[in-house]
């Protein structure tokens, strides 16, 4: 297991009422798609994707959901948390014409990915989807990257009206993409898989995680028992196609199956 380190929160940005970005001055050396395990010393340890990573700092972007993330939201700049990682697989870095399809709090990981893809000269189109304007994130960050961004909201309060997948279906039919990346709710990725045709893709999955180093088995996916914390969280098309639980169920802390 990698060494645990204690870090001071260097910066906090309120992205929406329920989403905040926490930045730390630390050289993490992560790759896009990887995650860290974070604890606040008060019980529990949770996985979070890396939304930005440079030589001397990195960020995570967190949605307030339950007890743990509610406690995290009470932290201030200068407070301490403890992390380990970065863990897991990372996104393939294409230098071609790529489509990034993101939804909700899972979109910010594409900020980090897009920066790395730009370095290789990739031609990037990003669909940044959310249910509604108040939940839409990272608009300015993506504008600053100078990539082709299509904002969507299910209710039409920002950008195009419709789901990220509906927009993806339209532009996949029009344009020639070489590779598709997705990060978002699992049902969004399942719907995307149904409209993606023959294109190569990688999806970022979330499952309940405890050890994050492949020992406890909490994050395995049927039928092969692939460990999402080691072989994932980014899975290739070949691996995704073999999953029988994709879009159907996940497991809680006790291992009980929960339907989506
Ligand atoms: C690889 C990976 C990357 C993630 N990246 C982000 C991110 O960038 N931003 C973000 O806001 N959230 C991310 N999550 C989800 C985040 O870990 C959970 O939302 C968080 O643990 C919720 O904790 P809670 O106590 O506030 O809520 P809880 O009340 O404990 O749970 C709320 C929901 O989160 C799920 N959950 C709880 N604990 C875990 C866990 N340890 N692993 C996976 N799911 C869990 C539960 O199944 C439940 O559906 C990621 C999860 C994984 C596996
Ligand atoms: S979280 Fe323990 S094996 Fe993945």
C-alpha cells in the first residue's frame, strides 16, 4: 500500500451549491482517470477522481452526497486531510479526433484529461452535461482550454436542451470521431454505449471501494470479478463489453446488490 500523507487544503472553490473543488499543494504525479483515497480523520475513507494535476498541485471536485462529503464541505482552507494514491488505471491518450461525454460531478476529471490530450495535439470535443444549470460545472475551466465545448442540460436551462447522450448521438452521426471517453452516471454511460456504434471507447466507472489496492474485493464487477480499483476505474471497450452488471446493479458497503 502506498504511503499515506497528510495535506493542508490550499484552496476551495464553490462550483455549485453541492459541488466544491479542493486543491492541495503536493506533487501527486497522477494520470487522468486515476483517483485518490481521502480521509478527514473522523471516520471513513472515500475515493475521488483527480480533476487537475500539475507539477506542484492537484485538485479533486466533490459532490455533497452523504455524511462523509457533508463533513468535507465544512472544511476550510488550512484544514488538514489525509490521502493515499493516486490509484487505478488511467485514460488512453489519443492524439486524434476525440469526443468526451461527461455528466454531473464526474465531468471535472475531463479537465485533467483534456489538458493531457491537448499536449499530444488531439482534436477535442467535449459534451458537458448536467440535469440543470445549477448543477453544471467547470464551464470556465473548459472555455480557458480552448476546446470545442457543447453544454447541455436536461431541462434546457443552459446550453442545448437534452441529455448528454442525445447530443452525443447527433454529433457521432455527423462527425468522424476516432475515440470516445465517458465519465458520468452509469446509466448515462450505458445509454451512450447503445448509440456509440463501432467507435473505440473508454468509460470511467465508480463502485464502492474500501482498500483501493485490490485486496478486499469490495469493488469487483461481474462476471469476471475484475477489481475496479486496480484494473479500473477506467475500462476499455473490450472490458466493458464483458461486464454483465453494467447499468444493472452495484454493491453497497456490505456487498449487497443495489439496482440502478
Ligand atoms: C473511482 C471513483 C471516483 C470517484 N470520484 C468522485 C469524484 O470525483 N467526486 C465525487 O464527488 N465523488 C466521487 N466518487 C464517489 C464518492 O466516493 C462517493 O460519492 C462518496 O464516497 C460518498 O460518500 P458519502 O459518505 O458522502 O455518501 P454515502 O452516504 O456514503 O453514499 C452515497 C452514495 O455514494 C456511494 N459510495 C459511498 N461510499 C463509496 C465508496 N467508498 N466508493 C464508491 N462509492 C461510494 C454509495 O453507494 C451511495 O450511493 C468516486 C467514486 C469512485 C469509486
Ligand atoms: S476496493 Fe478493495 S479490491 Fe477494490
